């Protein structure tokens, strides 16, 4: 779902104004449909991803 007002808004570089944020519910809808159900391709555990070793220290 794309917010047409935001899509048609001038870019910040041109207008000098910050781009308006999408409403929270619209952002959550996009996350639910596009991101949350993607397959997890990285089979490492949470500690491995964060960089902790077998002794609980950060490497």
C-alpha cells in the first residue's frame, strides 16, 4: 500500500522540507505484508548473530 500524498511529495533536497512520515497503521500494514513473513535465511542463533562467543563475551 502506497500513500499517494507521500509518493507525490517533492523530495527534501528540492523543497528543503523534511518528507512527511507515513501514518503508523499504514507502515505496520506494509511491514505485515512485505517483511514479517519472509523466510529466515540465516540459520545462526541469536548469540552468533550478535557476536557473543561460547563464554558469553562479545567478540
